[in-house]
C-alpha cells in the first residue's frame, strides 16, 4: 500500500498539482543601434554590431533555458534611453540587462566590468527612481553574478562592479545592470570582440550569471523577500508553481502544506506526535486533536472523505498524511484540503514530523509569545520549533497563531528546517 501511495504521490506532485511552471522574464537591451553606432573599435568594429550579436545570442540561450525574453529592439534601429526603460517597466519582467562594449582614451586599458545603480553613491545631478534605489542590493548581486560568470567564460582583466548613473540602470523598477564586455579601444579586446565565437561565449557567460542569480522559475519572486528560499526549494524539487508564478503571498492550503512537507521530508511509517492539549476554535471549527490529533488511537482513520475525491491533485499525499497521523479529518467527515491553514496548524504538523524530541531542551512553560498561553493546544509545538529557529514571531513577543500562512512563509520554514538538518548531519559526521 505504501509503495502505491508513493507512486500516486509522484504523479500528483509532478502532473496533477496546480503549482507547476517555469517562466522568469528577462529584458535584454542591445545598446545603441540605428544611427547611433556607439564606440568604434581600433579595428573599425562598431559597438552596435557587437551588442546586437551578443544580445540576440543571449536571447536564444535564455529561451533554451526556459526563460521568457523581451528585447528592447529586435532590429538595428535608434532608440531613446527612456523608451528602453519604459519597455522594461511595462513588461512585468524580473530583470533588465543592457549589453555594451567599452571604450577608453588609453588604448592600454582592457577588461570586463558591470555597471549598476548603488544608493550608497548617489549622483545629485542624475537622481535614480525610488524603485532602483531600494533595489540596490539586488542589482549588485545580479551584477556580481554576471561579472563572475563572464570572466569564467571569457577570461579577461576584472574591472569590477561600477556604481553608475547611467539612465538604464537608475530609472527602472526591476534589478538592472549594464554589461561592458570589453574595450574596443584596446587592440587585444577588439580582436576578441570581432570573433563570432567569443561573442557567443560572452552571451553564454551573461546567461550563466542570470541563471545563478535567478533560475528560470516564477516571475513573481524576483523582488520577493523569500526568493532565495523558494529558489533553493525549487532546485530540490519541493517548491512548484503554475503559469510561471509561485504565488508567494497566497494563503497556504492544507493540501499544499501536506505536499510541501512530504516532498521535503517524506511521510514516515511512524511519526512522533505531540501531546494534545486544550481545544481551540477557528471560525467555529476545532483544529486541535480533531485534525492534528494523537495517532495512537485504536480507531483507524476513515477511508473516504466527502471533500477529498481520488482525483484531487493532493489525494495521495493527503491519504499518506492521514494514515501516518499527521492530520485527521473533521467530525463531519471532511478533511478540507483547500482550506487555508494557520501558523499554529503548521507548527503542529512540523512538530509531528520531528524525530529529535529526545534531544531538544525542555522548553519553558512560560511562553516567549504573549499570544500563546501555556495551555494553548499548540503551545509545545510552537515553542519547540521557535527554539530551533524554524518559526518566528510576527512581531516582538507575538506569534499570531491564528493567522493564515502564506506559501512564501511555508517555503522559508522548510528551508530553515532543511538547513538545520544538513548542519546537524555535518556536525555528526565530523565529530
């Protein structure tokens, strides 16, 4: 039976779940164009020629990797800087990358650099948009990722990250960078830029940097506080989305909670359970031992729930959770897979999956959260996970047990738990 459920779980998780999809969106801006050739190399090479070939190849590479791509221009035409930014701002994209080649009065200067706006170095003559000022950390991270990847792909002098007041990196509303591939004013750099093979490698290097910063998933997490956790969980096959979005601010449903937990930790044959304390009612429904009760009852869980048909996307994982005692049904014969879950409920589920109760320090009955009394039904679970740093309060001394959990909050909790497990395993191996 367990193998059958596992098979169903894989099918449900990979096929039937409404949360599957890939589609980060990147705006690529080939610099100059049309009547504006940009810099002219010592070998007569126009900058716009280099920019176009690298940018168009970058587009192809990103499309192959699963990104959506918006080009500020698809042909050799003149464009204002404002129009380029307007395209980026109106495209609902995640990142903006402008491609350029460099020039310098000294022909001995060569190398690669990346420009970005930095709030620490404001130019009073060229103020940045409010959005770009706030996005300084993200633009800097993107710039560093792309610079490192380009230099790995096409070794050259590292000219570093350059805080800049260039229009396209200071006036947008998404993380933005301007790449300076190499110097057309330097004979060695210009020779490299004239090579179609090297230009292709530059495009691949830029793409690799983008992938490092933001894998081609979920267009709605580019500026979200939980981005890093969501990306890590996606790479582990745990976090999924639909239609290119993760919906980080959506309330987490009971079915999603169970699916997240099962993908991250697996539903085991024996699950450690916390003691059931006093009951509490949320919107008139009991959410303690009725749904998260002790699995030592002799009475087996019901085989059928009125609101859990076998074609529900979470059916297999919900059945496994029920059989393992992680959750139970309501007295009215429902299990309510699509009902949002509270922070207390999530703590209860995490607690029942814990294998280290014996080594966790005794948690004081004096709750660190003034809204979680010692006799609250989920007190021990909340305190246990809080002591481990897996759950945190919503404010100083406030846990908010009856608040609904978002998908982003769930991702960060699982990420913390996985990181804690990995750290503990490492420590055990080196002792």
